[in-house]
């Protein structure tokens, strides 16, 4: 990136998109026509002979009654539409800025809005409040047409917005809206009536009789619906319990809920925000204490401590809603929506209650996204997007903030450049500008003055609803991709928070002490502790369920973690297939979990999953599942039991809570049945990254640089150059090289190599050629087993991690062609050491017993590092091949490697043969060779620049 400024990204979307603004002004009269555009693209890489594919581009024409506009070209259709809408807005001069009214203007608008709500016209509209008003017409006496003020405060967004303009404290205490509505209604005393004793509003004049009769006929039904709900007692000593609301279509459903709470009618029933999705009608219904209702504007009503002293604060319900909930509460999904005039309702079960509770935690959000509550765990590391399953860390963090009524997190990218410094077999990384000289293997190597690559760090800020900074996470690790930086930074925050949610026996002060380990700074202890306190209330009591051995006392405060590695009665059945999981691999299992009571010979299935895939080694699965799966091979079945699982998890998974409660009161255990379906092998670089820093690929580059500097080579050819990673890396170092060439059989790889090299060399030219002495680069297409004079006579030839991708006889043929015809002065060949796979795939050094065991036994369970490898040689096999090859062609050969040590078993991870020619070339022997012509794919020359 050219700019060094921080790029700040907020997940929060603007209030209205350009398309939404156009729709506001023109409605269906706006017509968008999107067409695919075929344009002649500017060539990204001059001189590249391979046709360059381009993505589809789209252009949008927006037709309005007043004008027609055309957007630019975009990769996505929706971007083209938004661009066209934005152009139209600018041309029409439509004001997109919303100016908040003054408190006085908001007060006047509030009065007008209330008057409109009680108009004849509003009674017939599809607004949710219209449904409530129509329902109150069935009430008898003075209650007929009387609507609770709390209903207006909750179901009309315009009223809420206006009240926020009057007093911003409404954001943190939405119940203040009731007082503002009541005060505004006094200005409509000639039209509306209110009660000092009850919080309701009604029209003084009745609605027109014909309208009322018409509405009554449409809903004249004696049908009674039954809605399942949950009662959450105010006392944490009492357990939650399911209730059934019996509601006639001829009565107001809030009166039924009021009766369930012990009140005559809904006048003083309070309603929370909707819980979960914005479209959800799941809410908490409760009644506030009389002193609280008497003066909702007073400081007294805002003091949570006062509610505690009154003994009425419902901490569990408050945690769910993010509001102060008092007294017993009913959790129900019922109400009126814009979609239909009929009442909407859904059952709320105990299972849903615990899933909602689980969804308030970082790990719980991840579990729910995987639909594997009893198997999945929030991973401790984000390795690659391809290996991640379920919601991404960034999305989980945003959801967590929404669940706890925080602002959307802010993500800031900090680009920086790194410099590589060779130091033996390791690589130090310094920020751009450092000029460090290190000595490695007796050779003085100066770090390049420019970067190997641009890296990114991501900083995250969590803010309160009012914009106050709560938490700042500033990871020290850098990543090549912005997405990797943002996902890893998000995972740091989530992992830190998850420490508390997993085990609330950890004191909050101790949690704050661990923040430094996660590169986290806390700016508001009060808000963080308040978020975490609600979950501890749920965890601490286990809802008065006696679970016997299922939950041990020492783990009573664990929310949802599978505790310990307690695996009992493990049985693995089925033939051994030899295909086993290893560190970094992706095993896919089928599992079922049951709650079993052995004394009663009863087993109840609580969770089944046909396909659950997870990455080994990052904590993505419950520890006991991963422990068992690592002992299995594909096609085998495993059976085991455990006594350590919390009731919260069981209720979140199980369908029938009553039966679960009965089983949990007995001496029960959890039984798992697992079958290993398949295993996806980890990428080779992933296995290497687990043990080597820097990666082996970087260490191989450093080895090549060292040989170039020792030999003062001026020309180099890379056999099997692929995407040009080695050639690109060599440009970072001040070497004696003047000419570089690469050859590969893959057009796709060569095309990428050309683009990467062209970009880097062009930047070097713009900088005055300060980075490298290379004057020309050329890329050839063709097989390295065919001879062509274009590849003859280079000072150094490299073939790094290539031969194992060929058939073994072809690899041997390459060796003969390279040393008999290409004849570089030095040839560097590297290939994986198969003996080292036992370390990579088990992620641990071999034990003394393994070192002393027979070689065949040790390597029996090892697999190749990459699915594309045709073979992998042991050290003995590689030495035999290289020694015979050198002897046949009068070359000397030395053996070395990177990763590990030659003196410690099992040697180097990547073994290297260094072939050297100390005799002069005789060009006449080339006449006897059958020459193959290599196609020039791309060529660069500094003189042409």
C-alpha cells in the first residue's frame, strides 16, 4: 500500500444505501438494468504470451422519470447498481444527510406522531401497533381500546428515535420512552385519556362503528391458540420453567401474559427489546415495581442498585435483554408484524432458552454456527480460511457485540514492511528501515534494504453504545493478507473473553491480568464485568438441577466446556485402514451423543451429526473427541463415555427437557458413538509452520542465497519454478546475479510468476534499480526432462522441492539431463526427508523408544506430506540417488538441509544435495543431443525499461 495511514473498517453499515434513498424518492418508478461488459483490459504484464483471463464486469443503467444514468464497471452487479444510484443522487441534488431535530422539535414531532397513531387511518394500516389497537377493541369496559404505553414505546421506531433526540439517555434506558410518551399525551388531552394509576392511553371518542364492525367480522373466531413460553423467576434460587399461554383470538394476548404474571390486565406490563434477530418477536414480558413506575424520569429509576435493594431485579432476564428487567419475566415469541394482520407466534422451549443463553458467549456462537453443540469448540488459532469451519472470528465478534448491546467493533489495518535477515537456519524479521548484518554459517549476509513483502497488523476497538472505548486489542503478529490479520485479531479478543465464559471461577481481576498475554488493554472494567456477570448468574446455580456425578462440584461454574480429558470405556472397532488424522489434517466424523442411565437400561439420544469436520491441533473439537479420533483410522468406529458435561449444554441440545431433567436426576453418563468417515490431508506448508519459524521455504531460499554469494554466480536457472516464488525472493537480496531464468510445465504457474516478477522489477526500476543487480529475467514453458540449449551453461541451477512431484523414473531422468546437458556449474536439489514425517505429522519430536525402534516400524504409519507427491525418499535413498548421479557425470556432491539438524534424528526436514562441476564445458558435446525448443513465455530486460 502506498499510503501509510491506518485503514479503519467498521462493520456498521450506513443507515441508508444509495439504492434505499432512490427507493424512498421514486419507489417502483426506479428501474435498474444491469449488463455484462466486455472491455479491452490494460495488460497487467507486458510481454506475457499466455492469454490473460479476466473476471466478468458489470455496468448498470438506472432509469428514473427525470433522468437516466450509467454507472462505471464493477465486478459485482450490486456494486454497479449502488454506483448508478449514487450518481443519480448527486445529479438530482438529493440531500442524504439526516439532521437530528432539536429537543423542542422532537417534542412537537412526538405529539404529532402519537396523534397519528390514534387516528382512524392508522387503525387500518399494517403497522404492528395497528394490530395491538385492533386487539384492544375486544376488551371490555374502560379497557376497550386502551393500549399500554409500553407497547407504543417498544413497537414504534419513530417514537423511540424522537425520544432519543429529547434525551440521549434513552439509548441506555429505553423505558424512559414511557415517561416522554405520557408527558406528550398531556398535550392531546382533548383527544386522548391516560390514567395516573395505570400506564395506558385510549381515545376519548370511539372509533367509527362501521370500521370497528368490519374489523370484528374479519377476526370473529372463538379459536384458542396455545403458545409455549418460559417463565424466568426473579429469584436465582428458582429454576426456569415452561408455561403454556392459552390465548383466544377474541382477547388481547398481553392480558393473558399479565394474568400469568399475577396481574389483572396488561396496563403495567413492560416489554423488552426483541431478542435475537431483528425480525424476531421473541421478547421478555414483565412488570416493574410501583416505585419504579411512579417517576420514570427520576434518577431513582435509573439506579440499578436501588432495584437490587428492592429485591426485584431479575438478573437472568436482564442478561438476556441488556435492560433492567424486574420481577418474574415471561420469555415468549408472540406479537403483530407488518407481514400479516393475524397474530404471529412461535413456541419458546427450554431448549431454545438455553440455545439463546449459549448464543451470548463467543464459544457458544461458534457452537451454534456449527450445529454441533456437544462436539465443537471455538478454535484457538486461525490457520487458513480453507481450514476454518463455521462462522468466522470477525463475524462472531460482531455478533457478540450485538448480543451485548455494544457498538460494532472497529478494525484498523496497520501495513508495514519486513526485512529478512539470515542467521544460520533461522530468519529474523525486522521492520522496514532496519539494516542488520548477521553472520550465518561463516558467510556475511546483509539484509535487503527493501521488504520481502508487505505485512498487515489489525487493531480492534470495542466501544459502548455511547462510543466510549471499552477494550483495545493490538496484536504484534503480522500477516500477508488483511483477512488473516483481522480474523486472528478477532480470535484473540474472543479467546480472552471465552476464558471467563468457560470457567467463571476465574476471578475477574485475574482475567484482567491475563489481558496482556492477548495484547489487550482494558479501558472500562465496569462494562466488561457487567457483560460477564450475567453469564455467571446462569452458570452458578445450574437451575436447581441435581445432576449427581454428571457435574462435579469443582466444575459447577463451567458454562459449556467439555471438562478434562475423561474418556471412559473406550472401544475402537473395525479394520485398520492406515488412513489416520495428523496435526493440521481435517478429519470428518459422524457422531451421536446419548444420555444413558445404566441402572435403568435407558439411553436417550440428545445430539446427532452426520458430518462434522474439524482441524486437528487448534482446539476446534471437544478435547475428548479429538483425543479419540487421533487413535482411529478411516472406516473405524469408536464408543466411549464421560461424566463431565454441564446441564446447560444438554438442555441446549436435547429436544424434550422434561425427560432430560428426569434422566439428569439419576446416576447418568454421556455416551459418544463416533465413526471416522474421511481425512483431508493438511497442506505441506501447514505441517511445516507448526514446527519451523521461518518456514522451510524461506530457509531454502536463504540456502540458495548463500551459495550464490559464495560462488559469485551471475546467472541462475530455476528448474520447476512454478509461480516464481524463488525468483521473486532472490530479488530481495543484494547478490551478484545479473540474469535469472525459470522453466516450468504449467502455464498457470508461469503466468502468475510473470505478473509477480514484472510488478517487482518495475517497482525496482522506478526506484532507480537500487534493490537488485539483475538485468534480465526470462520464463520458459517446457518439461525439465527435455534438453534445450536455452537452459545450458548457467552458473547455478536450482530445483527446490520439485522432483517429488514427478514419477520416480522421471526424477532420475531429470538428474541425468541436468548434469549431462544443462550442466550448471552448481546444481541445488532439495526434497522432503520422509523420515522427518513422523515429527511433522505427530507435531512432536520422536521419543527415545522411537529412535531405537526398527526404521520400517517407525515409518509405517507416516504418509507423504502432500497428496501430489509421487514419492518421498529417506536419507539413505536420497544419498544413493545423488551419489550415483554425481559419479556418472563427473560432478562432486555434498549433502546438507534445512529444518532440524544433521546430528539429531531424524535429520533435516528438507534434505539438499549440492552438485558441483570443477571442469570446463565442452560445447561440442551439445551437437549429439536431441534438442527441445522451449517456448518463451515472458521476458524482461532492464535496458528496455
